[in-house]
């Protein structure tokens, strides 16, 4: 089991660690360019490539989308209760609880743990979460985007492009399938490198509260994911992917939203860093359970 966990997690932590050390050494890393390239080209290509290579049934996609929505409701409630008990601003803490790092960390871990079909299910969770994040998440943080900006979002466009593949069984032309496969291949390494670089730019303050809330997010995320899979009667693989995706640490994007809205970005940065550090110990336990 230890060898299996190492094979799953070591590539993720090593590549993210390279990005972290690269930034800490002061070497140049064009974060804005890389993030834009991954968001606008790499991730949509990864979505289309993954869904075109795997036989993901429409029922499985809708089931994962519904489970993701249920997890969001559960984590929103958990975040609201934490705000009431701890006296935190709900616009700050709720998005951090609701929107985990299902892209940079969730997709590669799902790939290495559960293979191509597991990655396809993780993509379904990621797409659903992204739609909520770019609508409800922005509204909660106080930085709501226009409808025009939403429909132009590359993740939303890739979701629209994936619908004929999932629901109509449309096959991509060979030249297009090879192209998106090539472009999608760059996404996961760049996601992990950028994650490491982003973490290197964050500074820890009030570590105690960050560890407490970050740990709470990880544990409750796993519990909510497990319960959602149980309530919906999902299959073994679907439940495993759901629990892993829901167990991810706080996404860096929450920090960017907090900066944009000027709502305690340092506290959100603290949650991102602490939950990510704790995930190094937590995720092996979750994977041991799911595997």
C-alpha cells in the first residue's frame, strides 16, 4: 500500500515542490502567462481529450455533477457554521470551504490513483465546480462577473464542447483528437508547477487558526464527499473519486478572489497554505481508505 501511495502522490508533490523551490530561489517564472495558457488552452484541451478517450456515460457525468452540487451545499453549510462559531466573515470563509483545489491537485491525483476513467470522473467534478465558482463563488466574494464574461470563460466553453461527446457520442476528428491530446498533456505539469510557485508567494500569519480551519476543511470535505456518494448510491469508483476531489485543500483561486474584492486576502492565503501543507499528511489517509 505504501508503494502505491508513493507512486500516486510523489509525482504531484515533487513537481509542485520544484515550482516552490524555483520561486524561492528567485528564478523567473511567468506566472500570469502560464496561468493564462493553462486556463485558456491547456485545461479545455485536457477536458476534451480526456472525455474523448474514455467512455464516460452521460449518467455517470450527471451523477458526478449532482454529487458535486450536493458537496457544495454541505460545505457551504459547514463554512457558514464555522463563521458563526468563530466570528469570521462569511464572504471570506464560505468560498474557501466550498471551492477546493480540484484542478491543480485533484486532477493529477485522480489520474494516478484511478486511471483514465477516474480522471474523466474527476473532470466532471471539476467542470461542475468551476461553473459554480465563476458564478456563485464570485457573487459570494462580492466580485460578480457579467454574463458576457461568464460565457466567454474557457472552462465554460470547454464544458459546452464536451456535451456532444458525452450525450451524443460524437467522436472528434483524428487531427483534432491528436491536437487536444498534445495540448492537454501540458496542463497537469504546468498546473503543479504553478501551484508550487503560487504557494511560494504566500506568507503565513496566524498559523494556529489557519491550521485549525484548514484541517477542518479537509476533514469535512472528505466526510461530505463520502456521505454524498452514499446518499446517491454511487458506484465504488465514483465514490472514491468524489471523496478524493472533495478532500482537496483550499484552492489558490480563492485567494485571488479575496485580493480582487479586498476581503481579508491574508486570511485566505493562510488557509490556502495551511490546508495544502496539511494535505500532504491527509491525502495519503484518504487514498488508503478509497483504494
